[in-house]
């Protein structure tokens, strides 16, 4: 496959699954007869829509800024390191999925604040250790894929992993 065929195939698959999904959820979609609550809903929907658009456009803006102020080579290095550093987000997301229901079940307890502080301290320690482990294991993992061709990328691993960790902790 060349690149065009890959993206074209991906587009066809997405269209196919969208049509199938619409078919299966069509009985839940109802036509709205009265727009009584539209003003109330728009008060919440507009800020959430703006936040969603900004969040979705963040990777595009980030990569364009790198491309504007640097080169395609630097953008490629950044992409490689970013994908490698996403291991941190696997840890963060697994914690967030597990912690959500637990936090809702204990937030009314008297000692909830103490438990929340203990948990944030523990998860911060775990994620900090994971950042260091990912950084130190990069000397073993990345040469398997790239050899010694790209030496510059080792300087980006720690700051990018740390940034993703801090973003996940918040």
C-alpha cells in the first residue's frame, strides 16, 4: 500500500462503521418538536464546545508550531519521542479510570480529604518513578528501532515525559 491507499481505506472503513452505527442507534434518535430548553442548554453547550474544539486542535497547533519554527526532521523526532512518551499516559489513564468510581463513593466521608491527599501523593510518586524508568530504558528500547541514527532524541524524552505526567496528574 502507498500512503494514499492507506488513508483512503481508513476513510472508507470510518464511513462504513458510521453508517452501521447510525443504523443501530437510529431508534434512539428523536426529532425535537419544541425547543423549550434550547436557551438553557446553549448556556452550557457553548463553553463546552469551545473547550472541546481547543482540546481537539491542540495537537495540530503544536505540530504546526514545531514545523514553523523548526524543520521536518525536528517534527519527525518530536513525533517519535511523543509516541514513546505516551507510555506515561497509559499509567495515568488507567489510574483515572480506576479512581473515578472510588472517589465518588468516598467523597462524603469525614476522612475523604486525607484519603485524596494520600492518593495524589502516591500516584505522583508512581508517575515520577515511571518517567525516570521510561527515560532510563530509552537507551535500551530506542536503539532497537532506530539504531544510533537519531542521537538528538534522547534529550527530548525526559522533558516530554515529564510534561505528559504533569498534565495527567492535574
